[in-house]
C-alpha cells in the first residue's frame, strides 16, 4: 500500500553516499555533535542545488540507538537535508573497513595491500541492499537518485529491480569519485562481474576523467561482453550513458574568505615568518595513496643535492586524520613522524614548543630557528586552510593514484592575481593532472623526477609562474561544481 506521505511529495533529487554531508560524533558527555567529514566527496557535492525535494542519504558514521536517532533525524533533515541510514556496528565495520577500504580502495588505486574475503563481500551486499530498500521505499515517481562512490556500487541495479517491481519511473545516476582501473587489473577481484552489473543498473554513469571512463567501458566488454559505442554501453533493450564530468570546487568561497581582514592578517603574518624562505605546502588525508613519505624524502634529497636551499625551504604538511582503523594508515603515521624527525635533525635548528592552534604553531616554528618539515596531524578549519594555501609558494600533490584531488584546485583558487602566483607541483597520477595543464607534473614513483619538478618550480621565472597560474585558474573558475 502507498505511503500517504509519498503522495504529497514532488519528485526531487535523492543523493546517496556512504556518508551523509555531516558525520554524527558522540561527545564525552554522551550527547551528539555533527561534523563535516573530510574528503573530496562531501566537499565536491556541497554546492548541489538543494530544492524542496532534495535529500542526502547516508550512514551516520556510528551506531545510534533508535530512540536517540529520532531526535537527531529532525535536526539532520531540517538543517542538512540529510537522512540517516543506521547500520549495525559489526556490519558497518565489515562493509567500510572491510570490503570498501581493504578491497576496493587499494584495488582501484593499484595498491598491493589489496585483500579479499567472502565475509566482507557479503556485508557489502547486505549494506547495499539496506540502502536500496530504503530508497525504494522513499522514492516517488519522477525522482532522480544519484548514487556516489565505491561504497554503493550494487545499489543502482538493486534499486532498478525495486523500480520495476513497484512500477515507479525513477532515473538512476552513479558517480565514481576514485579512479576506475584497467580491466586486466580490475578482474583480480573475484566479484568483478557483480560489481559491474550493479553499476550498470544506472541510466547514467559519471567519472572524473576520460581514462577512467575508457577503462570502465572496455571492462564492460572484456568482462561482461557488452557492446559499447562512443559514450554508451548496450545491454539488450537498454543502454547506459557513460559521461566524463570532473568534479569542481566553489572558487568564490575561497575569494570571499581571502577578502576578510582577519584572513589577510593571518596570511601576512605567516608570510612574515617565512619572509626569507620558500614554503612548500601539502594538505592530504592520512592515506597511503597520497605519497606522503615521498614528499619528505624528496625535500631531503633536494636539500642534500642543493645545499643552497638549507635554511630557505620548508615543507608544511597537514595530515588530516582519516580511516584510522586501517593498519596501513596507522603505520604510515609513524613512518611520517620518523622521516620528519630525521629531516629536522639533519638539516634543522631545533624548535621545541607545540601549540594547539595550528597557525600559531607554524608561525612559532618558522620564527624560531629552522625546521625543514612541519607535520600537522589535524583537521583544518576553512579560514586556516585558505591562509595556508594563500601563503604557500608551492603546493605539492604527490598521490601515487588519486581520483581527482581537489586540494590542487583549492590551491589555485586561493592564489590571488596580484600576489606571488604559486606553482602547483602535481603527480601525473592524480585525476586533476588531466585538467590542470599549468601544473608542473611529475611521476611520484621516481624521486629524482619529483626533485626535478620541485627545482623547476623553485627557479621558475615570474612570467612563467603567471602564465601557468592563469591556465589553471581558467579551468578552476569554469569548472565549478
Ligand atoms: C575521499 C575519496 C572518496 C571517498 C571519501 C570518503 O574523498 O576520494 O572517494 O568517498 O574520501 O572518505 P571516508 O572518510 O568516508 O572514508
């Protein structure tokens, strides 16, 4: 029987991703707090036009008892258009830490720590079914359901089956925020057919770059035997449109922040601290795909080969806590601390104090002696993020693979026309490299290549910096979200 609430709702857009636009956190006092999750997916989608019938479905991020969930639901809906799909803790763990982040994430980024087990796969299927069932119950005729990312690849087909069952006309889109690997690599996955069939339940599938879309279409032929044309995959009576649509940022939000007097003050003060130095900046989630150790190794190699930079070049690396239950990320954190300590002992003059406030800490470290590497393991509030981007001479993105990488665009958006026009030094294997042609690109698997790219950025003429920046800026302002 029809739910009377559904009859009064106009058709609208239902965005679905593993996380909602806000994550629910429990405070020490036992109440709840809502935080913006880190990562490009939520940033990239936050500019969506939120009409009256817009909802964003996702997992709250922790188990919330049903009676407490009721109170949260109205806050989520009214303030964030968000609808929580609660999951049992063990199931969420097998889905998120298991199949999503121990199987699909390393597989899609060509990382050797890929592992597979049937229990995780079963949990993945169950979670996808829970999402699809909930959406099928809430959908009305004419809705557009837009499913996001590798956590929910089976949802489109599961939903289509429901759609046929209940005779609702809904349009289903799917967007992958990660790379899609080459077919020869993708077929390592024992359930590769099921995943492809799951995504092909959509009417339209989007990727960040032409090479991910090409890999996907070729895989549909080589693994499932489907015919493909330029932008379509043919499945008997139906065809699926495959589209390249690189995600963008909202550059105006950076320009507005830069215009605030408080931000100018912070940025000037940071520049003043580093007035006789060049600042290399990195902002990344703590993740083994981000090439973080290599950044410190490249700086160390550069200082050893070109000692004229000792005392004149610093790396500020923000490491945003992420997926902390993944063993590889925990190991990575100790490796980074060790490498930073070694570099600072070898080339620095010791700096002692630590402050809670991020910028105070940097300003202090910069002014007291020389510390080649400053590692900040922290979330960064937006004003501090823009200050760092604005003050940096070079932004270094060293991902060994990365779906897009919005840090690259955010850096470009935070460099003002009349200022120094910082250089973006960008891994060839970040999706953004297909778009930001003004960047200096390098192969992150080759340390010498990274050192060459940094040297080029450090010694580039002002006119070359300006023309490269202009090329990047054009893309960032035209390709907004
Ligand atoms: C990054 C990735 C996305 C992913 C998101 C989720 O932005 O590029 O593909 O969906 O992280 O992060 P989480 O914190 O939920 O694991």
